[in-house]
C-alpha cells in the first residue's frame, strides 16, 4: 500500500501536468528549498503507468532547472556581490536555510573552476540551489553558464526520473518491502536531522 505522502505527491504532480513540472523545478533551482526529489520521481512514476511521457518529464525538468538557475544568475548579476551577501545575513534568508557561510562556501567552490562547478554543482545538495549566485555576480559568460547548467541538470533529472520510473514499474515489489523501506528512510532522515541541525549547534 502506498504511503500517504507518496499518494499526495502523485496526485499533485498529476494535477499540475508538464507545465507544473517546469514551474516546480524552476522554484527548486532558485533559492527556495523545494527538493527536486518531490517533483521528478512522482512524475516519472506516473510515466511508468502511461500517464506521462518519460522523455517529456526529463525535458520539462531540465527546462525548469535552467529557468530557475537563470533567474538566480541575473538577479545576482544585477544586485552584485555586496548586496547578495547582505541579503544572506537577513533573517528571511535564514528562514530558507541560506546564510553568509553557505554562500561563501559555494563561491569558493565556484572560483576553483567555474565550468566544472556549474556542472557538478547541479548534482550536490545545497550547492544546487546556490551555485548560480556566484556565477551571476562573477559575470560568468551566459552561454557557458547555460551549457553547463543544462548538462548538470540533465544528469540529475535523468537519475531522479530513472529512480521514479523503476519504482513505479515495480510497485508490488516495493509494497512487499514497505516496512523495511520505512525504517531505512526513517534512519536516513534522523542522520540528516543530526548533521543539519544538531551537529551544527555543538
């Protein structure tokens, strides 16, 4: 039996359609903390049932990612480095789990190799949401930014789509191991909470 969260995610995705995938992935690629794991896998799951086209799911996911990243890029270019860091110090940014330290780390990562970091940054948690910011205020050539953002997004979205499609095609197998999966996910969640909140305060 599917969990309530999975059923809810499938229902939302089904109602929004392809345009909804683009919008949600654009939000995911901005500074708002919307996990792409809640967008692409449910859509791919529905694709395994014939309700979506898996190729279009990937295309829409990548398109949304590039749109969201481009918004961050141009905002950062327009506002500039000093304003971005001032905003990162604001309590509203902290509400979205963004702070000066995170922006600094992403900027240091970006400055090592702009092309590589823009590509690989799309595959890394936290970095994925922020990597467009130093690209913007560093005025990385937009053509290169789009190229490496698209390639990185394609890899990440394809991985999520494959996982969702396989899960949907093997629903009965997942149901038979539901209890075991529930405990594994709970354990992973506790580890995430520890490293995200508890360890930082110790």
